[in-house]
């Protein structure tokens, strides 16, 4: 009977290649299983089955066949497969969390860029009542901070300006409030939005 620690009938580089295959297949299989479980899709049982099947189809021969020639090699590869699977199990949630954070950051950046465009549009719309003499005469309430709606508009403009350039979604929400406050102030001042814009 062969000894557990007898010399392997294959070269060291072959053992290293098998170790890489076993570690990669075990880690990737667990990663894909956790990814599909986290996705919680309708085809979850099928996806998990094929992830496990593909992993076993690679790992099992890579462990069993060397073990027939040298038991110690099979034992080493089996330990590596289990270690890779355990490491992947505990490591993948961090990967998913970092990816979700990057995706959320990109979404917020895109939202803030769109909010900046709307912010400039709202300011340009409000400036007509400050810079255009005809609008100032027709709608004096838009420049009167004693009017509740105008006071609310001024506060909304300050909030939006303070949050401009931020990295969270507070800026987009502030611009939403600014647009609403501007619409409320215009409505209170009697601005007719269907009328053409007057220019001096």
C-alpha cells in the first residue's frame, strides 16, 4: 500500500497548477452562489445548482485523481479547496458591499449633475424677477421677503447653494424643494406660466 507521504509521481509545477485550479474553482463557485442568493432572482435554485455543479466538476477530479497517485497531494488539495471556499464565503459580502457603495456613489454623482442643471435653471428663472424691470414691476411679490412664499423661496435657494457640490443625495432633494418653492412663490405672485417670457 502506498504511504501517505510517498513521493508524488508528478512534478511540483503540476501540483502548483492543480492548487491554483482548486483554489480558483472553489472560491469562484462560492462567490457565484452567494451572488445569486443576494440577487434573489426567480431562477435562484437553477443558478445555485449550476454554480455548485460546475465547481464540483472542476474541484473533485483535481483533488481525487492526484490523491490516487499520492494521498498527501489529495489531502493538501482538499484542504486548499475547503480553505478557499471558506475564505470566499466570508470575503464576498465585503466585495458586494464595496460594489454597492461604488454604484450608489455613481448614481448620486449623476443625480447631482442633473440637479445642478435644474438648479441653474431655477436661479435663471428667479433672476428674471430681480433683473428684468418689466417682471419686477409686474410681480413685485417675487422680490418681497415679507411674503411667506418668497421667504420660503429664499430659504430654499440658500439650502440648495449650501449643498451644491456635495457627495450625497441631499443636494438633489434641496433642488427639488427649490423648484417647488419657486413654483409656489410664482403662483402666489400671480405669474402665468403659459404667458411668453417678457424681456427688457
